[in-house]
């Protein structure tokens, strides 16, 4: 009887440790307004604009940053945070910017990855029409 109790306690301890390790491995998703995330959004638009869109366009600032949805701890192995904001562009206009933060998608599955899109500027539909593929 004592062996059964010890076995149950040991199994419970291993389960708790495994879930703690899983949480640590999955990582934490930064907030939508995190400065590193916003800088990555700027870099992606600045890099892709002349190469994909054919003209120089950069984000100069952000306003009205919002979290649209979060998909964490569910069925998916990838935690996701869906965000949007108003982007002030170098052409003097403002546009919605949609971005997605995915945990465990950085180099070799470490850290996180940020994908971003300016609806109306994605003429090659990299993220489908009006950035649908990175919206919740």
C-alpha cells in the first residue's frame, strides 16, 4: 500500500514538473505595446516595402495600440497574440497595422516571431486580402 501512495506522489510531482517545463519552454508572449515588438514591426515594413511593394514606406510612430485576441494555452502548440494599431507612415498618411506575435517561432524554436501587415498596401496578398491570415 505504501508503494502505491509513493508511486502516486512521485507521478504527481513529475507531472507538475513537466507542466512547469512546458510553460517555460513555450515562453511568454510580450504585450502588443512592447517596444521590442513595435521595433520589429517597423523593421519588417521598412525591409519589405521597397522589396515587395516597390516604394519606400516606413512606420514613424504608433497610436491606439490594441490586443485583438490571444490564443494561449489552448489546443495549439503555438501561443499567439493578435494586435493592431494605427501606424503613422513616412508618406504622411496613417494606416491600420496588423501584427501577430507567436511564441516559440524564433530561431531554432526559441523566443518569439512577429509578423506584420499594412491592410491596403499588401498588393501581392502575402497575408491574403486585407491581412486576413494574421488576424484572429
